[in-house]
């Protein structure tokens, strides 16, 4: 499985890296533009807050900064979520052609991935919602007990309740992980079988049944390896940022203004953006690629997908590998 993922990445790196680079690069440009616009909008308030004569800032000075920060957070979440969804859909699209050894271009990957992006977003949202339900119930119960203890004036009972909440989280976390693994194949199902979110979740449960530990092991290996390689990619950029004098202009005053602070931090932020984007090119592609190969492997083992792939290799490749027809026995 691991060698197959690296082999596919090596043979189809152009469409995979091209899609990821285009999307995450565009998302980064949007964030930079939003950061510049927000900085220009609150530049005067920033100078007032950082000046020594202004004293303690009041609410009127903090509100524009809070609004700018909130808008940046919302924009960042939207653009990166959309970019991640398209990349997550593009990986199975490329894998559909890779299992038959056929080439695929950037345009074909883009059109087929974009057509499934909203189903991918729905699947990810439903998966996160299902996983959050048991954790939210447990935390709500603990919060209610804490409020009840405090309202009765029993402050000493808060600490045991916090311990109970921590232990409850340790017990609920395996349940959330169990649910996540059961639904982990759903994004791949959305692309391979053109299923809607709810149907994709059910199909993932069907495929994972009886193979939970294998799916969990492959997923854990993929995520762990992607995290290690991503950190190794970012490490040289972090070392450059730590070099003395790299981002330490000599013209910065003892009491720098907002513009001078932005100038000093601009290089650090730019370097951080670049390192994170390069690292994300791998971390966003490799885990879905491993999960997609696992999906194909499970179907070959349990649903005899091999003859279907052999037939597709000799004919025009369909856009989807639907579930097997029901047997009439």
C-alpha cells in the first residue's frame, strides 16, 4: 500500500501537485490580499495602540481590530476549506486513471473534481458532526454538573468534576475515532461511485465492516508519515527564519510604529506562508491517496473488482466505479 502510494505520486505528480499548488497558492494569495486590506483599514488604530502616549486602549480602538481579525479568520477558513475539498476530490480522480495505468491531464482532473466538491464538503461536514455528537453530550453533562456545584456554593466539588470530565474525554475519544475510521472511505466513495454524502457514509461503513483495524492502521500510517515529511519540509524554512539579522532591520526604532512592525514581521509571515504551502502540497495529497488505494484494495478483496478494472482497461474508462449489483441467489 505504501509503495503503491509513492509510485502513484511519482507517476502522476504533475496533475496532483498542479491542482494542489494552484488551489493552495490561490488561497494563500487571497489571504495575503485580505491581510493587506485589513492592515490598511486598521493602520491608524494600530499606531494608536502601539504608541506609548495612548495609554490603556478603549473599546472603540479594539473593535476595528477585532472585526478585521474575525473577517480574516472567516475568509481563511472558507478559502482553505474549499481548496482542501477540491484537492481531496482530485486525488481519487487521478487514482481512477492510475489503477488502469492511463494518463490524465490537469483540465480533466479539475472538471471532474469540481463536479464532486460540494458532495465532498457535505460528507466532511456530516462526518465531523457525527463525531462531535458524543463529545458534545459528554462535555455538556460535565458543564451542567459544574454549574450545579458552583451554584450550590461547593467550589471544592469543581476540581473532581474537571477530573471526571477529563476521564470522560479519554473514554469518548476512542468512540469518536471508531466513528471516523468507519466513515473514512466516504470521500473516496463520493468520487469513485458518484454517491451523495449520506449514501457515501453508508457505503464506507459497509466497506470498513470487518476491516476496521486494517483501515485504522493504514490511515494512521498515512497521517503520521505525512506529518513527519511535512515537518521536515518546513524545518529548513524555520531555521532560515531563526538566523540572526535575517528579519531584523537596522532602521527599526526603539519604539516602532505599526508600519515598522508589519515590515519586520512581513518576511517572517511570507516565509511561513511559503513553507506551509509547500508542506501542505504533500500532507493534503498523501493521506487521501493511501485511503483511495485502500478503497480499491478492499473492493478487490470483497467485491471482485479486478474483472471490472480489466474490462475498463480495454474500453473507455467510466467516470465512476459503482457498487456491485445485488446478487440474485
